[in-house]
């Protein structure tokens, strides 16, 4: 009797399993059949950082989809190649992240994040941006980012339309990126530093928006320490001694700021002293 009962239980489980399997197979077939016939009804586009950068807009993405044969009136959902759409978006435009998805409502959802330029590099073979991943890409004809310009002896060889992370002088590219990050996240430097020029020795010279000082940053190293010294100059020395007293601010030397007197300032002071005498 016990054996018979076990056989009935096992047989019952087997029948239930088979029934569930048949149900899911049939249901899956219905879903697949329904999915294969779903028409693309809507395209939703989200540009997460549109308030910060404007390299791409909804119209540009829509036009790219049309070139790829994606049409609300003609495309079936099953024909959408999401991987290819993401790949083309990143290839055609200055996009860092692209995510495409679709659902049973007939919607294609696209979310993109643009690349965030930190600096503009004026090289021998044209102009480029470098972003927060040390990724370098050409200037854009649609949008110009308001970032400091790097000129002079840039130690990178970039062919026209180059896109990617450099292999040659990668350490320098990473270092200049970190300088760009520091400028970008600090309101003072973001407002103050307009240009970075590189001399024949590889030293960086900052050109401020206010004042005529030559700020010698030196090599692209000890970044935090040098910016701390520059902050001390603007917060403590300049307000006390006068903004035009020094023509050169040298941050290259450890633990000190070397300032060169402005000749016109010295001459003016000398004239005042003689008049007083």
C-alpha cells in the first residue's frame, strides 16, 4: 500500500510538471507570436545632461534612427537591434553612455549621457577636447564647450578626427585631465583660468581672466599642492599686496611661491616716493 501511494504521488508530480511545461510553452509561443507582430509606436529619448552640454539633441538622434531604418510607421519591434543603435550613437556623436531598450507597448527608449569636456587642446592637426576619462575627441561643429584652452607644445600626436584614449604619452594626458578636473570642480579656478600654454620645457603657464600675471604651474605634477599655493596667493597675498604688484607667480618650487615684481608697479612706486621727498 505504501509503495502504491508513493507511485501515485510521483505520477501526480510528473503529470503536474508536464502540464505546467506545456502551459508555459504554449503561453511563451503566444507571447512570441504577439511580440513578433508589435509595431514600433513611440520613441522616447532622454538626454540626461542636456542642461550641461549640447553636443546632441533629440532631433539629431531621431535623424540617426531614420538613417538606420527605424520608423514608427514601418518598423516591427523584433527588428530593432538595440546593440547596433547604442554603437551608432556613440560612434556618430560625442556620447559617453547610450542605453536602448524596448517594451511590449511598442516603445523604443533611448537614454544618453554626453561626454563632458574639461579642456580644449589646440594641437598641430586641429582642435580636440579631453574629457573626465582622458578620452580625446574632435571639436564639434554644433556646440562649443566653454572650457580652458591648452596651447603650445602639447606632447601628443593626434591625427584629424582622432577619437579615443592615447597610448603615446598617456601619463601626460592623464595629468592634464586631472588639472582640467581640478579647474572644473572649483568655482574660483573655473572662473579664473582661461588658457594653459605649454612652453618648450614642458612647463604649464596659466593665463587668468583677471589680471596680467604669468602663472607658472610647471610640469603637470603635484597638482593639489600647486593649486593650494595658488589659492594662498589669491586669498592672502594679492588682497594684501595688490593685484597688479606681481607680473609672475611661480608655483614650481616645493613649499614656496616665488613672485616676480611688476616693473611698471615698481616704477610707479618709485615716482610716488620721489614726489613725496
